[in-house]
C-alpha cells in the first residue's frame, strides 16, 4: 500500500460532468486508480448521480477520494486555487490535440455526459479544449475509453519526467491515507 501511495499523483485529476451511465463512471474510476490519481471530482447538476458499481470499478472506489461539486464554477474555482490547469474534452476549432498537451504539471481533464458532452460552462471556463486524434469515420470514443487514453498519455509523460520515481504526497499525507486505508480494510500495521 505504501508503494501505491508513493506513486499517487496529487496534481493530476479527472472531472466528470453529468456522466449518467454507472458503468462508464466506474470504468473511469478504475482508470484513475490505475494511473495513480488520488482524487476525482464529480458534478451532477443536470443528471442524477448514478449508483457506482464496485464490480466494474475493480474496487477503485476504495482507493480514491471522490469530491462532489454543485457546479462547474465551484469545481473549477477549487482546482484553480490548487494551481490546476483545466482541459475540457470537446470538438471545436480552437482545440489542442491531447498529445500536444504538457500533462506533467497540475492538470484536470474534464469529461462530459455521454450524449451532450461537456457543458458550455465547462468549455468556457476551461484553459483549453482538447481532442483525441481520430483517424476513422467515428468522431468520438466512449467516455471511459477517452478518459483511459488521456490518462495513459499523462502517465507516459509523467513517467518520462520521473514523476512516479519519488513520492508526490508528503509523508504526513501518505501516513494519513495509509491509516485510513488500513482501518477501512480492518488491517493492522505490524
């Protein structure tokens, strides 16, 4: 558990805005844990928050901090106070390709509803809009796949920058999280 906590990336996060399919949300959470994200932000102001599936998320819910927000503005303000740049996934003429982003600094990736995408407020408030290059006839990926592709690009960049080589959380934060995890798992430090 300590090794996992030492690889957590507190300055990389995902924002899900009104994603209604619980399997998509759970699959995103699994990808977030897999690349070392510590915290995920959820916004449900149009859709009802779905029941999250422990089966699909591969128990990722146990290892992530989930922060709920009432609005995009609230979420963005919280993350900006922490120094994050915010990138909304959206097709428009001013977009940046995912592989051209520098994801080694504090970065939040925003993914929207399966039918509507991200909201106008999410687009207008973001630092940039981002696309994943597509070579086929289909112009978009399923949200959970798009998130996984994006997060693994961030992982690739962060590994190249050696950001997984040393703990990014303070010793105090590692100990606090470890204690919380062990208590939840009913395990004792020996």
